[in-house]
C-alpha cells in the first residue's frame, strides 16, 4: 500500500496530502516552478488550495520567507491567477 506524503501549509500549518496543495519550488539557479511544471529540485513551499490561505501567504510574503529569496513579479502574477481559479472555502 503506497504511503501518503503530507506537506504543511505555510499559512495555516495544516498537514495535507502533497497532491492537494499548491507548490512553489525554486532551485539554486533561481528558476521557479508552480506545481512541478516544469519539475525542479530545490526548496519548496506548499499552501492549501484555499483562497484565504493563498491570499494571506501572498500578502505576508511567506513564500519569500520560506524559499529564502525574492520572487519575480511574473511568478507572483501566476500565483494570483491560481487564486482566481480557486473556489473560496
């Protein structure tokens, strides 16, 4: 039986299966990936697919803090686009 991999939301600290969360990954060359597209190895930050969690994580700059680097505006815009596609919970 396969093991379920859990990750913690950077805002609410709730642990959920990795597949049910949004993931922002950054490698040492400062390339970024949202939900593993394209797949990268490096630091990752996970947030619930919840409008409140993603909004607050963006507002409080929690992605920048957990990834320990500045995030380009294009990536932040892509995360905002993800926010528009999430139904509020």
